[in-house]
């Protein structure tokens, strides 16, 4: 969990704090309340709380349908609960959607009117800007690009469906594929490890490990394949890749670029298209929530 207090104007937080979501004796709700209270300004003057919620969210009703890392949170009216607790208006959106909004307003997407944002991390989330507006859909559930099917009957996704992009290109899926290959006898510098992590795969790839390079390339290829479909639907001017896996740089971006070129139906979809990494780092979701509160695009 991360929380920040921002001034009425400007992007430099007055305070910013981070705590783990899980705790052996304290509920996630109590931790959230304590975290928000810890960044509350001394003068008590707060205009609004913006929430970037970790899961499928109805931003119109302020309901978090499900939080993957907090099993007890199902259909939680989080906005109204926070408003009741702190006495100020609360607006809420899905964290990946708001990350897209943050990059569009303050980061790599400034000046663009049509934008696709994809975060490749523990899962794969996304957000889409169309004509300077965040795409939400009828219940706020739009733009779940991580759940595009890219390999029918492929590995099981955490959502319970097979072959989704998230099941093939997220951080854990990269580490899992490498582990499977090592188990099958494929040589790698990672074979001496008890547990293979995405970070270790990325480090091995940068050091030239062939299997690790294949793993990052494989993930990037699936991402590029999915993004080619997205280009056909939304025709953006910029695609922004965020999340921890994006820190692999060109090792990930090059196969994404190559796969998009291979799979688009017409090269005009690539005319003047910018493919880049996110600019706002860990603060993307916070700044997206700030943009939502300030501008309501």
C-alpha cells in the first residue's frame, strides 16, 4: 500500500509513505486507514481522496469487486467506507487504469490524445486513453488487456481462463517458464538456484544467459502479438510499457516491437507510433489518482 498527500497544485508530494498490505494481526482495512491518516496534513485541509484500487473496480459506484492480494475484499464499497471514515469526497479507479491516466497527464504520454498503457509486472494490467478520455466501459471494467487470449489452451491464468497474456508474459509466468525449462534439462546459469525469480531472470538475461534471453524474448513476443490486436482496435499514437519487467529495457522492447510489426494487418498502424517505457516509476498510480481527482477527464 502506498499513500501520498499532494498540494492543491504541483506534483511534489508533501508526504509519501508505503507499507506492506498483509500483516499477521492487523486487517488490511485497519492498515489502509492508518496509512491514510499518517499522510494527512497537520492543518487537516483535504479536498478529496483518490484511490487506485488493486483489482476490478466500479469507479462510478466506488466498489472494489475483488482484490487478488486481499481475499476477504469482495464487493467492498471502498469509496463510501473511506468517505465515512475521513469525511471528505472519495474517487476511485482501477490501479492500472489510473497508471495510464497518470502517464497521459504527467508522464511519457503528455501531449497524446490516443494512448495505450500496459504494465508488465506480477500481473498484466492496462489502461487506454481515447480522445483525451480514460476508457472505462459501462461498469468501469474496460481495458483488461492482460486477459486477451494469445495462446488458446495455453497455461492457466490466475483468473481461471487459459492462454491469457498474463499467463504467458507476466513476471511470475516468465520465472515459471524458465523453471520448467531447467527441469527439462535446458542449461542455464540459473539452474543452481533453488528458486528462480523474475528479477534473477532479468539479471541473467543482461549477463547473456541464453535461456533467460529466450524467456524475456518469448514474453515480449506475446506482448507484441497482443498489442498488434490493440492497435487494430484503438489506433493510438503511443504505447507505454510499465511495470517491473519493463526494466529489462530493449531486451523486452525489441521483441515487442518486432511482434507488433509482424502481426499488424497494415503498416500504417505503425506510422509515427511511439513505443516507450513509463516515466513515472512507482508513483504512476498515485499520480493517476491525483489526475483523476484534479481533472476528471
